[in-house]
């Protein structure tokens, strides 16, 4: 009754290499999400450093 279906990641990467538009859109969306999160983290780190300098000066 149980069938070996393979990993969801294997299917996703197979579809991505085949040029499936849905897989491409998911990959682009995930990439944009990672870039946004990295940008927010970098901005937050810089702001915290600036605030730390201001506090030390006062």
C-alpha cells in the first residue's frame, strides 16, 4: 500500500531544471524573501551600532 514517492525537494528541483513556471516563481520568491530578510538584518545592525555610539558619547 505504501509507495516510494521520493523527496519533495527532488521533485521541486526536477521541475525547476525542466523550466516549470511555478517552480521558477517559488525559487524567485524565496530568493527575494532571503534578500529582504538580509537587508533588514544589515540595516538593523547598523542602526544599533549608531545608537550605541550615541549612548557612549552622552
